[in-house]
């Protein structure tokens, strides 16, 4: 996936985080994780996970936490 695609995914993930931000940390993390699980296709999740592997630059801290949590759940489901 190209650098600009990663930038788009980072932007979208951070926008989802902004939507849930006013609900507090726990709800934001859960909301971002749930939204990405439900609405992002596997290619998008694979792309954002690759970005996480590269350090996750530009991701807001709560979004980073949500993606890390979601990735662990995805890994458990696929094994």
C-alpha cells in the first residue's frame, strides 16, 4: 500500500477518534475499534496494521490504542 494510502487511513482513523473523543477515553477506544471492525474492509485494516508495524506515525494516542486492541482481536479470530 502506498504512503498516500496510509496517510488517508490515518486521517480516517483519527476522524473516527474525533467523533468519539467527547465520550471519554474508554468509549473513544471502544468506539473506534468497533467502527473500524464493522465498516473497514480487510484491505483497509491490513493497511493500517502495516502502518502500525512501521511505528504508527500520525495516529492519535487513543486511536493507536484502539487499533492495537482491534489487531489483537483480529489475530485471535484468525488463529
